[in-house]
C-alpha cells in the first residue's frame, strides 16, 4: 500500500487540528463532569421541612423534628449549637433563636433520628445545608433529642409552609370590624384576616367551622365564640374587593393558637371565582365580663363566671398569675407536674380571658399558701372549669416551689393610649399624665397628688403594662414633663387596686379640685415587673398565743412607743397590764425582696429601745367582737426587718446587727418572738367572751406587694377572764360570718 507524497505544510495543519480537537473534547468532558458534580452536590442537599413538637409551653419552642423521605424524625443533640438553633428558627419563620436544649427536654420523639453531629455556621438557609453525618446516620437515642426556643417575633413577609401535616405559620391574625363597629372596644366581631407576605388576606369560609372560630376568639382574648347575623356581611362582602389566602384551616377547637392547628386543603384561585361557594370568614366572640364593650349592651352578652372556683394571684398584669383552686372552703394551689398549655387555656377561658399564651411552672408567679389541691392535671381543652379535668388527688411530694401559673390572652382594650409617664429616667417611671377633657377637647394633663398612694400607682402601672408599682410620688419636681401638660385634669383619685384603668377609680370627674395644683406636686410613679409578697404563718400564731400580766414599771419603753391601750396613761406604776402575746412569722413568697420604703437616712431612732424604726407601722394587731367592733388594738413598728430563717439553698441578706440593712429576702422568714416588746395586744380592759383576733401586715400599703389579699390573718378567740384559747386561724380575706360558723 502506497501513499502519495504530501506537502509538509499539510502535516503541520493536520497536527494542529488534532490538538484543537482533543482540547475541545477535553473541555466538553470537563464541563460535563462539573455539571454532573454540581447535580450530585444539589442532590446531596435535599429539601427538608421542620416543625417544633413535644411537651412545649409556647408555639415558638419545642423538639426539633425533620420531615425527610416521607417520614418525620428528630435531631440528636451531639455537637448541636446556638448557630444550628439560629438556622432552625429562621427556617421556621422566626427572627432568631434564644436558646437550645439537649437531652429531650420537650420529650422523646418517635421514628428515625435523621441528623446527628450537626455543625452550622449560622448563615445556612436550611438545616440540610449544615455539615452532619448524613441523613439517617446516627448513634443516638431519643433521650438525646434536641429542642430550641425561638424568638417570638416572626420574619416580615415569611411565607406559609404549604405542605400537608405541617403546622400553620402565621405572621399576624386580626378581626377587622365593619365601619359601624370600629369604635367599639374591644372589637368582638368582624372579618377574619391573616397577614401573608406583608399583605392582609381573607380566608374562604367554605371549610370553616365553629371550632376554628373558637381558636381565633381565644387568640384575641375572648373565652368563646357565638352566632351572628350573616346577612349584612354577605351584602358587604359582595361590594368589597377580596384578597383571599389560598388555604383552609383545620382546628380541633382545643388549640391555644392558630399555629397549633393543621393546614387544610388548598383552595383554587381562579380570578373572581375564588371561593365561589362561600364568602370571607366572619368571626364573632363573647367577651369576658370585665371587658364588655358597654354596660347596657355588653354585660348582657358578656361571658360570666358563675362560681369562682378558680382564681389567679401574684401576676403583674391582668390575665396572669398563680393558679389557685377552691376546695372544701379553702383556697389551694396546683402542682406543675404535667402542667401544659391545654390546661392553662381551660383556666384562662374559665376566668373570662382568651386562650393561654404560656403555661408557667416552678412558682414563676410566686409561691402560694395552704394545701396543694391538684396534681398531674390532664385536660382535653373543652372543660368549662379546671375542676372538671382529670387530676391525681394525691399531691405527695409537691411543694409550693412547684406551683403552676398562667399567662392568658386578653383583648386589645387600648387602655395604655389614655395614660403616659413623662420625664422619667426610663420607661418605668415618671410623672403621670392622662388624656382628659378641658374646654370641650381632649388634652394631656397631670393628676393631683392629694391622697395619691400605692394603690393608685398600682393601677397606673397595670394600665400601662409595666407590672407592679414600686413607689408612688406626691412630688415630681425632679421629672421635667411636657410643660403643656402641667395643668391638673384629674383629682380626688382613690383606687381599691383592682381597677383596670385610672378612670375606673373614684375621682372628682369634671369638677377638678387640687389646692396644691400640678407641676411639682403632680402625681408620679415608678413601676417594676416583680414585687414582694408577705404572708403570715397562721399556725405559729395559733400555737404561741398566751396571756401575761406585767407590771407598768416594766413597760416604760413600750408605753412610750404607744404599744399599750389608752387606759395605761392614767394607770398606777405599780399596777399590772394584761397582755395577749403571740409570735408572728412572716414569709416573703414574692419575686423580689421586701425593703422599707424609707431610706436609712430617714429612719427614726428610738432611744429607749435603742433601735431604728424603718417603718413606723409594720403590722396591726386587733381584737374584735364577733360583729366586727374593735375592743383592743396593738401595732408593731418594724424596728428590725431581717432574715431570721431562710428556705434551703437561700442565703440571708439582711441583718439588723450593727445597724445593718433591713428587709426580707425572697424565700426567707422574719420572726417576731412572743417575748419581744409590743408583740402583743393590751386586753386589760377587755371583758370575757368570744372574739376575733386579727393581724394585718403592711396595713397602710407603704410597700407595694404583688398580692395584698394574703396580708390578713384572723382567728377565733375565747377569753374567760383567766385563760385564752385561739383556734381556727386562717390567712386571707375571710369574712367574719364564715369564720364564726366554723366554730
């Protein structure tokens, strides 16, 4: 075989062409490999779905669960970090994470443990993008399931998750009243709207039911839903431009929040034919009695508490507090074992509030007194009273350190818009300024400080959502408020402490009378989110009561401090006084230390007893007839407020020795022994008979407390002229009739 001779330039061209061809092929293969690699990389990061589950108290906390390969599973706590928690929370639509919890804090999950040894930088868009052992590769048990607590704030414009079985993620929910009802407070009826992507949208009522309405009403602070006239809403809906959300809701009715409900079917949106068989959802709610929109109409239609079997105590705001139950005529607490949002919601609805925002454990609202009536409570969520729920009557092992509490949803009343604090160093203090009427128009003005005290300050702080009052001020010259608000618009204010607004207190109305005027003499307050709570040990009083006859010459200091009855002023020095003596043990059950209102510089020195009085009157001691007439009295100046004993694990902070700081630490006792001067009632002039012994702590409300109802103790007493018997002692406001029939 022979080849023709070719020119040398053809060989050069042929070699160059081959090189270029090989290069092109190499580039193509390289590109194909990169694409395949990229595809392989994407396939290694599957799209997952997350939810928060388990024994949780809030909708933004719980066990982290992952939906992968058609199955729900959990995440192991090995190597988990706050950065991983941030990724989880943002993927769920929250702005960030507050904390995370190992060791199945929210209960053990079920199924596969999908992720283990998760390492996140915090910038990942999904938990699937973080490094891990791979899906399903784990050596963990469900006792290591991880949980997170997210911020309650949602990411603006966060989209709803649109997969079956996932919980509804909502930015905001509201009841939008019609124009004729928008001035009513609170808004109890109107079109339901949800915020999706920053826009308010209606929900089609094709699949809507009363159970869904019950959940919505609970979120808005109302205990239940009611029927309404649909005709005007149909007419209004036909005229309005609609903007529907494309899904239905499926609630069972016992959820505390819409985010706990399941997402229903997707509703097709085809132009104007959207929700062709229905109209926008309308919700109508029943308000609690204290939130009724008006006296004439509202109270008739309001939810009423028939019998107060449950109450809240110790809370800073309305609708929150320690749960207490009445049983056999005695109030007691509820143990927090198994306490959850469902049981808390039953309590809230029973008291005329909405569903529960939080179910609190560990005596977060202070410790109660008396028995623990209920333990291991289990509610379906539809009970009319907590007393109808199943519970274990055997509360052995439960102490008041485990008292359960709740925070309830309450209606938006707008109370805070008619009141403000001005000139303070922080938002919790300042001169009180109210929106009042002057010359036919609404203007900001001050409150006269005549008779202004702790109870009035308590109402102001609660109305503004700032908790308890720590101080009430009758001079506010050091707070420079708005000069245009100097004139007094409210005077003669007297509050019982239970009012929701300052306007509900007794006051002069339009006829303002304030001799000192406003300005520097305007009323002021300082507020705090925690407060002390003093409780007298009734059993100690009952066990230590006795009589002592003591000569006048041994009572000179007590006489000087006015601890004897009036007849002692003319008594012969060699005569005797008959004293009803007893010990008093006072416990601080609150959330902050009890401190005297006056600073040490203003304490009064009593030379006879050689001590300082930090509060001129700390307790009142009274002996009364069965009809309530006072027959003898005593008082105890707090010459030495100190921690005599403390609960286990609590250190004493206050000691009077060497003129030290005075007060009672949370969890500590201040004990006045029966053998201390003035720890008595002078009954020299009292005739034999049956009486009521009453002890009142902090009687002038000089120091703000979270609960004043437990500051009173009453006992039955029988005096035969020689001996005295004290029995049936009870703490709390118990009327004389109830006390007497138990004789």
